[in-house]
């Protein structure tokens, strides 16, 4: 169960601690988190998929203190300038080369010849660390009762020792957005590292993220009377959403005027959204849902992200009006309407790209989010280029979360790196050998591999 920002109250804190202790004791992997990286590592002669500068052959990557310092060919070879009076640009190159050479002198050199280097993958819209066994209630902390819960924080229930985490990062996922599930305003998500001792270690600074599940009817009844009941109920739930934001807006205005008589944690949490310091992630698939969400954002000027976005490609103009982006989560799904082409869900990322809608790919799951790179690979067969597909699960995912130093192999970016012998978007060729998170080499052992080795010896 997720908790509110008032966890300083004893009863809430005890409840959370008890839940996490039980979950951690029963479901805890035994892979040690990597130690803090203080040395220098030089990866040489690899094919580097930079995302920002394309694919670079026979290229080196220099890492120091968790950051990428340099990317280029023959980094260990000093740069020389033949002219008697070097230009300012040449002097800058010499200085940069001297700095790089100083670091390389003490570097651990890893030969990556015939290997590929990719940025770490970012899994969006997951319940990672919130769910251990979906059908076991005591290990499922992704959902909270109630329709309006913006004060709830998913990170408070995150289990960094989840047995699922090592099985996911072996496919190159270095970070995940941990998202609360529910109805209406379900709470706040957070970005976490896939290798940490504690929640505090795992948490990555990013924009504040509120999640609204736009009301909809799962199955519309063919019975006239029941259908009308469903439509009436839907209308009431949409009204509740609008009423909640109206109440929160009045609360914010009263707060600024210094006229708050009683603190309401729900509306207090939403003040950052009204101030423009947070984003509203609206989970919506149909055109009607998306249009209603955009209409709401226009009233208050919210920064919104559409999650799901099955019909988003049809609404390029209205999405651009509010500078909205999309997290598309239906890459491996079947069509949602009987008269649609069987492969429409596969083509939608390419349609979003053609419509110039900013988007990233997500995989709404916990353990199954390990299939994120293969879902991205699917889009290559249906219109995206390999570089576009890779960008949709790295740099574009980071941008949606307001992060500017993740998702690429470039100087100044965090050293979240995958080393593989093949194409990580192809499940038959990926062969990931190493994963680095913030420059730390991660243990890729996991429960699946342990069981595989166990039963090999049977």
C-alpha cells in the first residue's frame, strides 16, 4: 500500500515499515549492489550507438566517476598539432586531449572489439518493485483504494530488493518509472535505478509526476438499460475528475492568499502541478479520452503526457497545441476495434513519428517490462528505423521525464551503458554481456539463471 506525504505520522510509518519488512524478507534477491565507482574505465574499439550522433564504428568511451567523459576514436593517442601557432580550436582540442590522457593513464582498459555499446534503457509506466507476485495480495502494492489520491507516492512502497529487478536489468533496463495504479488520480510516480541498497539510493531526481487514469467504459453493454447506466456512471466519474481539479485550484489560490483554514494533503500535493513544476500523466487510449484530457489541460495550463495513446496519432494538431507528448504502451497489442488492421498497434509508433508527435515507448508491467527492447524492435519491422526505435526507449524516455543527462552515449551523460555482442532490439541476437549504472558494473546474475543452472545438474 502506498502512503501519503504525511508518513511522519507514526501509524502510517509503522504500516509501511511492516509491509516492506514482510515483502523484503520473503521476496529479496541476493545479488549485491555494485560499489560506488571511483576509478576510470576506457572501453575501446566498439560500435557505439550514441543516439545523439548516430552509430560510430571502432570508437572508445571513457568513463570516470559515473559520467561519460569522452567518446571518440583512439582516445589513448595524444592529439598533436603541426602548426607553429595553433588556433584557439586546436588549443582547446589539445587541452581536452591532455585532460583525457591524464585520466586514461590510470584507467582500466576493456577491449570491446566486435561488440556494441548502447545507452541504458529506461522502462516507462511500470510497477517495478511494487509487485512481486500479482495474484498474492500481500506482495502487490501498486494499487490504492479511492478515486482521488494525488498525495500518494509510489516510491514509498518500492522494494529495491525485489526478485524481479535482476531479471529485468539483464535485458539492458537500467532505470524504471515506478507508477501507481488505480482509478482517477492515483498518485505520484518516480524514476528509480535498477541497482541500489535502499529507496534513497534508487531514487533519481526528475520532474514531479502525477497520474490520472481517465475514466472509461471497459465493455459497453448491448442492453439499452445497462448501457445507459454505464454512460451515466462514466459521466459522474468524469465530473469527479473535473471537480477535484476545481477544488485543488481553489485551494491553491487560497494558499497563495494565506487564507487556508485547514490543510488538505490532496490539494497540497497538487500545488506543484498548478505552479507548472510538475507533469500530469494521463492514462488514456481512445480519441475521446485524449480529447477530454487535453480540454482539461487547457483550462489550467498543465504539462501533460498521454500514457497508452492508442489513438494519439489521430490527434497531432490538438496534442501540439498543448505541447503534449505520448508514452505509447501498445506495441505488442491486438487492435482495439474489430474493423482495424491486425497490425495497426505495431504501426502506431511510426504513425506518431510521421505526425511529429514527441513519444517514447513504454511497457506497462512489472516483470514483463523486460520485453521493452524487443517491443522497440517490433516497431522497426513496421516503420521506425533502428536508431529511432532505440531513441524511443532511451533519450526520448528521459526527455519525457525532464532528465537531460540520461539516454545517450555522450560526454556529460551518466554512464548508464550496455555492452552486447549483438543487436539488443533482437531477442535472438542481443547477448548482453555487461551493464553499467552510473559507471558501476552490475551483477547480471538473477533468479532465472540460478534456477536454470540448478536444473541443468538434475
